[in-house]
C-alpha cells in the first residue's frame, strides 16, 4: 500500500466531506438554529477529527481522533432520527443519511483496525 501523505487522500475523509455537504444542504433553510447548529457541528466534527488526527502524525493519537470522529458520526445518525421524527426532513432522506453515516462509521472502524494491525508489525 502506498504511503498516504495528506488527509485529503483518505477515503473516510472524502466520504465525510460529502456527508457534511449533504447535511448543510438538508438544513440550509431550517430556522431551528439550535438543531441546525448541532447537526452541522457533529457532521463537521467527523471530517475535522479525521483531518486533525492525521496531522498529529502519531498512530496512537490518530486512533483517538478517529474514535471521536466515529462517535460524532453516531451522533449525526441519531440526529437524523430526530429530524425525521419532527419532520425536518423526509423519511427517505433521513434513512439515506443514516445509512451513509453507518457506512462511514464502519469505514472508520475498519481504518482504525488497519492502523492497529499495521502498528503491531
């Protein structure tokens, strides 16, 4: 596997960037500023924790930041249940975003496993 030099090359970061954009577009017209701020912040947290952890250059610290990103992804998934329940988004949109968040959490988890196994070599 080629050495990754920039966080922008990480598939989990690319995926989180796309999901974050979708979150912003889903709620750009929403006037519940507290809700909108929270759901946007947890989406941005996923993306930024991946980037910040990568830039720390230590696998142990990177793993910690990936763990935070994964947890923020779980929060995002939870927020889409609420968004659906209070009819801020259509059910089909909420389900798609939860699926995307779940796939991203799985991707982050697999990446964390890869880092652990490669550092044990």
